[in-house]
């Protein structure tokens, strides 16, 4: 008994289902910005209904494009749920577009340029999203030198512009210090995890500037290696609790580190909201679940993912990269 292999859905199949011309269907799936939204939605629904998937090899031969976005994702075990939420946001913006997402994890950053060289040499994507960007990021430099579309999650210090979306660290620090001073705190500590990014540098510099014009004492944890691990951060919290001249307020940029420090402070007999206050940058719902009275300042990683995808697609379309530079404004979550 013979079995017939089902025919692969084609543009002609979608044209027959929708009653639209083959050229209209093709244009809608390629870009379709000149078509009515109702037409584009009709084509998208039909394509989803029959499981239409473009022949990437054919697309590449015809247009030189892959219709692929590459997310080069730096491994950061300290940012809880960062990867999942960011990818969900990117996917939400890509929904209904011609693009697909490839994720390239960087488990070890000894040679961070290798992933970029592979993409450039093989033209395996039309553009690249980078996370955990440093001031003179060699990956950004390679892509800019090649004239290849790139958007970074974080700013750099290159003279030539490139697309980026970044959390507004300077405003985050200002809001945190203002809130703590308002609550009567006078001795502040910035216990920030140094992950080598420009965002960390911006956070530290902003803290020093705000403290300089405030009537409070502020110090930066100089050796952040002491809070690199959860055990180290918990021990650090215990040492803070035993200090004779201890801080009465802490600002932290990482949820996992915050949980460990607070645990150490609790073991040392100090109470959050009593002997001290703490404000953390929030990216998940874990902090308010465990500490419902803790003030946080949030970054919406889902919105960040959507914005990164939007900026990269606009860059691929040829928009001026100087207009594709945006900041994520902090969201205050005052609870206590």
C-alpha cells in the first residue's frame, strides 16, 4: 500500500484560500507595508492555518536575505528568568513578520567575537541582537565595521552610532536615592554586581554624582567579587549586620544577590524596613512575593525584548541608526 506525501503549502495555496493574487500574497509575506492591515492579517491567518513556512534557501537565493534575526545571548546566571522573558518579548514583536529567531548562547566569553565572525562569514542572519554590552564591545565593533545591522541591549562608548536599547540606569539611581533619603536614611551603600557592562559603570557613576549633591553619606562596594556567589553575598550581609558603623540603606542591581544579602542581614538580626531599607532593580515577580514591603524599581524585560526586535528590524530596513537609540525608563514600585 503506497502512502502519498502531503504537498508542502505554497504561496499559491494561500492565494487560493484568500482569493488574493499571488503577487499580493508574496508582497504581504515579504513586507507588505504598503498593503492594508486587513489584507496582511488575512494572509497571515491563512499562512498560519495551513502551516506555511517560507523556503529559506529560495528566499536567500532570490533576495540575499535569510529572514533570520540572531540573538547572541551572554550567559548570566545571576539574572533570574532574564532569557525567557527577553525572548518572549522579541518573539511577540516578530509575530506576523517574515523574521525568525536564532539564539546563540555564549556559555563562555573567552572569545566573544567567534559567534559574530560565524554569522558574518556565513551570512546566517540579517541582523544581530547583543546582550550584556560593554563600553568598547569588540562584537559591536566587528558588526559596525562590516556594516551589518546590530542592536545592543546596553550602550557603548564608540564614536560611530549604532542602534541600542538600554535601561536608564542613571534615572534608576536617582529615584532610589531620593526614595531612601525621603524615608530618613542617611548612610547608603551601592552593592552592585560588576558584570563588565556599560550599565554597571553608568550605575556607579550616577550614584557618585547623586550622593555628591545630597546631604547623605554614600559608598560603593569596591570589590563586588565578594557578592559574586549567593553564599558570598549571604556572608557579606551577615558582616554588614555585625558592623559597628553599618549602612541603613542599600541599593542593589540584581535580584539573586539581593535575596542573598537580605538573608544574611536577617541572620544577623536586622529587619528590612526597620534597621535598614533596600531598593533593588526588579525584573521578575520573585521579590514582591518574598518581601511584599520591599521597594523596587522595575525593568519590563518583555517590553525590552519587543523594543530590541523593533529596532533591529528597522535597522535592517535601512533606517538611520542614530534614530534607533532608546532608553527604558525605570518603573517605580513603592510598597512600604
